């Protein structure tokens, strides 16, 4: 099996793991919230990250991956930013209507595209822009119901979009800059994310629910679902970093909207949530956008792969053979890459 085939197989595996684990944790957390009344999303997320770190520490002890320290300031800044984005998304969900929160999530894709275009000179073809437009239109039809605006909620949503975009772009760029894998980055940044959310979680949850997470009655059933949620979150957090590292922040957001459509479908089938023809139409249009996005990304990737090959052949016939060897080395280095998720709430949408 060639290197390109192994990379494609790994990407498909990462995407599949992300979808399965995210939908699973959605179902688990909806039961935890709707049935058992545990609505402390931010605090639960801090527990998710703590369990993820402990699991990775055991994996490190078993030598399943290699610890590779790098710039501690970059790790700390990245971890705190990730934790802050989760808290802001939770606050945005609490201070806005469901429709406006969904619009906030939709805004992450164009904002990411804009930031990558301005600061990283990344080019998005017209075909990819068209497919993203179709996708966003479909998700908007399926999920956006009302748009009640308020000043505080709008500011929180803006901050949530900006911090989420920057955090996801950093996930990709840090792995490539320091040549670390998704597991290595997640292991080092998890403690900072967990501490940020552990310190702010009770305050944020109290502000949103008017309840104290420490005064909640933890029955054996509640504890069982919390443990299950934390176990699934290990896979969710790992697959998030893996997907962003192997693809891009934009692709991860596209995948996130696929999860939203699947959550709507599972909610209707398993939980008998209200479902209308508008939801069906929106999901159908969104799926068309996802298929188009996948096709155009693959097509553009193949074109970029063929262009350096033809350029290298030209250089080999006109210049020193050492030059082509250097170009080959640079291409290998550039190809090294390694990847939070919004919050959740009852009958809305949830992420680890």
C-alpha cells in the first residue's frame, strides 16, 4: 500500500471515528440532561478533558505514543484558548435563542475561510465556495428556527466564533509547525483546557442554570451516565485533533454539520423528537453540499499533487539532479501534519 493510500485510509478512519463518537456522546448526554436533569455542560466538559488526559497518560506509560515536548507558551496559550472557546459557546447557547445559536455555529465556516485566506494565504476554489454555500443553506433550513437578538448574546456569539476559529486553525498549524502528532498535542494541551473549564465551569453553569453543580444529587444512574460520557469523550477529543490535523479546520466544521444532521435524524428515530418536512429538506440539501465539498476537495488535491510532479520532471531535465532531491525532501516535510467542540444543551445540540 502506497503512502498516499495509507494517508487516505487514515483520514477516512479519523472522519468515521469522529462521527460515530460524537453522535454517541450526543445520545448519552441528551439522556443525561433530558431524563436525569444534569445540565452542567461546562463542568462536565472539564471532566471529559481530565479523563482524556488520564487515558493518554496511561497510553504514554504503555508506550503507545512518544511524548514530544515543545514550546510551553504555545501549548499553554492553545489550551487556555480552547477552554475559553468552549465556555463562550456554552454562554452563547444560554443567552441566545436556539436559532441564533445555530447561526453562530454556521458563521464558524465563513469566518475560518476568511482568517485562513487573510493570514495564511490559503486559496479556496469557486467550486469549494459553492459547495460550502449549499451546505450552510441546507443546515440553516434544517436547524435555524428563530432569530431573537440581544446585545449580550450577540457579543458572546461573536467572541465564541472568533475563539473557536482561531483554536481550530491553531490545532492544524501547531501540529505542522512543531511536527507533533494529534495525540502528542492533545496530551500536552489537555491539562490547560481542563483547568480553565474546571475553574470557570461551576460559575458558567450556575449563571446558565441557577443551580449549583456541587449540590446536585448524584444517583448511581447519573454517575453511570457521567462515566459513560467521559469514556466516549476520550474518543471525541482524540478524533477532533486527528481530523483537523489530517484535513483542515474547514473540513472539520463541515463534518460537524454532518453530525448535526445525524443528531436530528437520531433524535427523531430514537427519541421521537419533533420533525418536519423542513428538517428533511434541509438535511437533504446539506448532504448534497457535503458530497460536493468532498468531491471538489479530492479533485483540487489531485491537481495539486500532479502539478509538483510535472514541475519536478521539468527541473530534472534542465537543472542539477540535487535540486529535485531537495524538492522531494521539502515536499515530505510539508506533508507532515498531525489535527472542541462546542457545548451542548437539552434538545439543542451538544459536543464534547
